[in-house]
C-alpha cells in the first residue's frame, strides 16, 4: 500500500503546522517572554542596569571617559555642595531605592570636600514611573532642601529608604530638626513632583540607562564608581592641583578601593 497520500498531505500543511514551524514559534515566544522579564527586572531599563555597567566603567581610564561628547545637565536650582566657582562640576543622578547610589553617597561627598572648593557636586533625581515610592522620597528630600537640610535628609533616606512610609517620613523630618508644619505642607501638596519628573526627563535626554550616573563637567560615567575612580577623574580635570590617593584616603579616613 502506498504512503504517498500521507506525504502529499504533510507537504500541503502550512509552515506553522510542521514540526520545524512549531519549534520556531516556540523559540520566538520564549525569546519574547525572556525579554519582557528582563525589562520588568530592570536589566534593560532602570536601576539594575548598573550591574551591567559597573565593571566596564570601573575599568575605564579617565582619558577614555572624556572621549565622548559632553551633556548639558548642570543646574542652578538643584541641591549642591562644594565650591561655587569650581573647576570641576559633578552632576549625580540617583534613585532613592538604588543600593549602588547608597554605596557611593558618602564616598563622593567626602572626596569633594577634600578638594577644598575646586569641586562641586550637584544632586539630581532619576526616578522611573514604576517606582512611585522612590518619587515620594525624592520629593521629601526636596522639601527638606527648602529648610537647608537636604544632605541630612539625603543620608537618612538612603539608610532607611526601604522602610519609610509617610508617617515615618514626618517623624524623620522632626528628628533632623525641620519645621514639621512647613515640611508636611510641602510634602502633601507634592510641591516638587514636577521638579523630580523634570530631573528624570533630563537624565533620559542625556542617555542615562541606570543609576548611579555621574557627569564630570558634562562627560558621562555610569555605575557605582570606586573612590579611586573619582580621584583619577577629578585629578585628570585639575592639572597641577592633583591629589594623591593616599592624601585623599587620609583626609576622608576611609579606604581607596
């Protein structure tokens, strides 16, 4: 008995009904689902992208960082510390729920202080729409800035960012000496919501893929840079005023990694 009718029937099947078509469709579905998962986890956009950039950026030399084009991200109205007419301006974009931002928060401020006014640090927010709580923490810090206590609030929020609800934020405001009525009015009215959103949009326009991201006189460096990275880059921008790592280490009473 001939099996040609069966063969003809098989050949007449559409490609997606054949074994290799089914296999191809399954592969595409798996690929799409994997991509969606990575996006949701923040590996394509958001905080966790730093995991992909930290090692590569830490291995870059100062000269390599300045091979690109500078971005205009410096502002006059965001919280800042350091010299008012500094030769080096560092603009930091951070998310209050980022462990990498928390790691570098104290290191960068200590290093800036060692350069005695030659370096200025500006803090800007980078908060995705999916992380509403981080946005509220950013607004709380801006409200503290109204009363001249941004950096104190900054440090306390990073220490407790995963635990804070609104009531805890109000208590924290009192603990650091803020006028609680003024702070609560600012916070509840969401006075700085648009400011936080504007910072994030500015970061996106500058090609930020994750946090922390730093701009040294406009030149971008991504990831949780080490203290040694900061010293090398700042020294590169301050010819004739360089500080040795041992000097910086002694001044900040820390350890250059």
